[in-house]
C-alpha cells in the first residue's frame, strides 16, 4: 500500500545564504511520497538559482517538485495561499526557506496523524543560533481552547512549520491567509483553524530548526517609520480577523481576556515617538483592548502608566513623561 501524499509548501524570498541547507534537509526526508511546492516570491537575490542547483542533486525527487516564480512580490500570505491552491496531498506541511528540518520529520508527523483521526498535529522545535540550539517545548495539550489561549499568549507557537494538517479539513474550514497582511498571518490562520476542530494531537519531540541568525528576516529587520506603521497595520488586520472569527464562533466568554491582551500588544506597535498622529491611531484602534492595560503582565508598570495617559487622551502629560523617561535611561 502506497504511503499518503504530503504537500510541502515552501515560500522563498531572499534567502540565498540559507536556502541550500534548508532545501537539502527537505529533500533528504526518510518519507518518500512528498510533493514539494517551492514558490519564489520575486526574490532579488540568487535564491532560485541555488534552489534549482540543489534539486539537481536529488533526481529521485524531481518529478514531485514544483518551482513557481511570482511575477511580482505578493507577500507571504498570498504566496502561502497559492501553495494551498496547488496542493494535492492528503496532508499539508509548511517550511520557511531559511530553516531546516530533521530527516525523520515528515515520517514522524504522518505516522502520528495517521494513528488517529486528527486534523492537526503539532510538535516541539529548536531555536537555532550560530553556535548552539535551544529546545522549545510546546506541550500545551490537545484541547483546542487551551491551544488557542496559548497561541494568543505567545506560548504555543502560531507558525505553520511545526504542524501537519489534514487537507480535507483545511478545505472544509475554508480558512485562508489574509492577503496583504504579512505579519502574524500564520498565527491568525492557525487560531482560526484550531477554532474549527477538536481533533488535535501533539508529539513531544523537536524536528524543526528555527533559524534565529537571519538578519534579513521580516520580523528582525529595521525599517522606516512608514514601513513600521504598515507592518503594524498588517499585524492589526490579522489580529482583527482572528478575533472576529473567535467571537463569531462564541469563544469570547472563555477567551475574551486573552483576546483583549492580544489586541493591546498589536495596537502598541502603532506608537511612534517621532509621530504624534500615531497616538491618535492607537486610541482609535481596538478601544476595547484598553481594559487589559492594568492586568496585562507582558508590559511594565511604567509603560502601563503611559498607556493609561493615552487612553484618557492626556497627551501633554504623556509627552512629558516620555521625555523624563528618555533622560533617565
């Protein structure tokens, strides 16, 4: 009996220094029946050249590899949706093209998801640094509400890359990545998916190596004030879509506190000390989240005081306090 086909979706964007190790680890999997969907999102470096060079070293994989090149940069959300539309497998997995995976990753995840009727299986992972790795345990149980609570709080990683999904479930859920919103798009998508099922399992083992030394990463890179605001708005849109979905499904009673804190952390990204109009944007965005300021344990009391000043529109006191705090640093 032939093993079930796994569709592996890998967006690529300017990862020249990392892609060879990443792709080699994907193609060296012990599991044989994998459909690889590489999507180059209009990279400006030689990532695709290196990708094709590595593929040539694995002739036994070649007939199940698709390399797609976007004519323009569409962003990670749209690129992942393209991959989902192309996927034909029984199961779907994702990887970031600057990370790498252990050779038994796919085999282990397929074995777990096939041992029951689960829609989603997740596992531990490694944070990979220049000279060492750190094991990140993800044992947050199999209750979907507790998993969502953990994702909202930043415990259970909201990425796609440490999970395997049953494709029939993805199709039935009708959930898509929010196109044009490329920050926290994976967290938003996963929260909505976990809200759609109670069939969830966990493997207490790490296979995925999440690279922390890529200075070109979207999350790590510095940007102008305009770009920072744009990224903040992308994050806010993904938070809004996920929270609206949770509320529509009746999760607010159990997850309202966590949703308000998640919204608060997202809107805080809008604050730009060089642009006072950003303070007005903060006030208008997710006003219901201000109720979380006092009890949110993710921010300091000094910062809580500043946010309360904003909430009550005491701008002159806010600016004075910020000035004092800068001088004390």
